[in-house]
C-alpha cells in the first residue's frame, strides 16, 4: 500500500478547434445540473447507443432505488457560522484531490463521444479528481495514462489466472498507480433494454444501424466516422494483456464471459503480484468488506453497478454504514445514482470518503468533449461548495451522521 500523501496537479490543458468549441458551448448552454446532460445526449446519440448507457437491468428496481434513497435523508443544518473559508479537498489513498468526487469506469465511452475516455481522463486530471478507466474502453490504457498519469484502471478479470497475471503486469508497466478490480460481474446480466433499443455486441452494420446514423448526423460525423477515419475500427483495447476484439467481432461475447469460477483466492493472488493501490469495486455485503480488507485491499467501492447487474440489489447507500463499521483503515468509496452535491454530502456524512459518478460524465463527453466534462465537474463542485455553506461547515471532515435525519416523508 502506498500511503505517502501526494498532491495532484490541477493543470494539463488541451485545445479544441473553434467549431468544436462553438458546438460544445451551444449544447452546454442550458445544462445547469448533471441531470440536464441526459436529455441533450438522448437527442444527440443514436437510440441503441443512448439506450446502452442509460439502461439498467430487468425492471430497473435497483436503478430507481439508487435515486430514491437520497430522498430518505434530510439535513439538520447549523446557522450563523463563518463559512467564508470553505474547502472541499480530500486525501484519498495517500493522494490529495480537489473534491470528494470521481469519474466511474464506463465502457465504450469512445463510441458515445469522440475519444471519450481521453476527454474524461484529461478533464479529471486537470480538475484534480480521480477518473477510473474501464477495462471495456476503446482507447489503449497506455495512451490514456500518458495523457493523464493519475488515471486509475478498472479490470474485469479474464477467465484464466495466467491471463489475469498478464493483464496485471501490463497495467503495472503502463504506470498505473491504482488498480480497481470489479467483482460484481461473474455472469452476464439480463439487460433486455439493450434488445428493445437495438444495441448488440458485436455491433451489426445493418440497415437499422445505418438509419440511426443518418438520423443522428452530428454523432455519425463527429464521433463514429471521425474515429474510423483517424483511428480505424474501435477495439476493446484493455480487456487483457493483448488487444481485444473489434466492436464488430463475433468474439466480443467470448471475451466478456467465463468469470463464473473466480473467487477470493484469485483476488489474493492479484494482491501478491500488484505493488500499487488495490481497490475492490462492486461490494455491498459487510462480510465481503471484511474479506476485502483481510485480502489486502486498500479500499472498496460500494456499488450495484448503477443498477446494471443484479436487479433488486440494494442501493450502496443502504450498505454504507455497516461497511464503514467493519472497514478498519481501508478506504470506503461509493457509486451508483449520484447526481447532486447533496447526494455526495449525504454519503460523506455516513462515512464514505469519495463518491464516483458515471452516466452524466459519459453524456458530458458525448455532447461537449473535454469541455463538457469540465462543465460537469464544475457544476458538481459548485453545488458541494454551496451546500457546505448552507450546512454551516467549512471542511468535509466536519460531516457526521448526526447532520442527517431519516425522513421518509421527503420522498416525492
């Protein structure tokens, strides 16, 4: 475990063309909160692509609970306190970050927005927050880490121990400091919404896909055809030590299956091999939090995968208090359903150290590129700063459960 505190740089800019900047500004002009990104992205993206990002599993029960849980807590705020020196920075896993937020790992982000993984990583690097690159990303992790050196990497474990070890070696050689192992994807979930929306892997270049492209020319020209012209057919670049299958390859399904036999012994083998920070993502049960700690993890991310895996899995917020009780000195982070500064603050008051946000950052990169992700980060940080002032605190470590009141009557 690396535990020396390091402050991340808040610089690293990337220019865009005047036309791209104008288009981004136009699309972002009426985006005032993270929820506003979704309807703009829905108009911009073809239906199958948008449906893949927006959708969840089966009846969307977990997806809905991820949002509903925040309405069950009300604030007990204080007044007439000097809050002029508010500061929302945190220390997480030995590093100093500018805010208690991060960008969650999301697959095919470079199919929704041009070089979307890079846009998210570079914006996060510049803002001083963590970003987790997905194993299902379409840009080589080496390229992303070169552009944004403090990017974390999330691994869906391959099916054989030898392939897992080779992937871990590759991640280490790329200079990644924090490895995130996702553990809630042992089997392929039932996402029937993908079938209803026409999203398939591999992508099939049929007449329907052609029509979706023709009816969404900004995406077709600005993202898909631009990617093909400059970088060739996208591949799943980071699912193993070698380059993965193309998004149109019939081998894609094979590459993302076969994890049923993986267990904690495999995680312990990774811990022995991996010298950097190790985070386990997808944990909910307190006993699994204990096992993660005993297996040498530096942190856990409580998650139900944004409602995309087991439908009916509880919101991570409901698991948070117990997880904090048994985590010891291990970092407890959280994702799934976070949209507002008040959501983040409620999680921190219950003991989380950082909250990761997924879909809105995907939409932001799709409609605005790096500028869109910058805008999303600013919105969330501004909300947190304002909320701290209204709560009567100047530092996030002043938050505690006594500031929250269970208020079922606040449900809409």
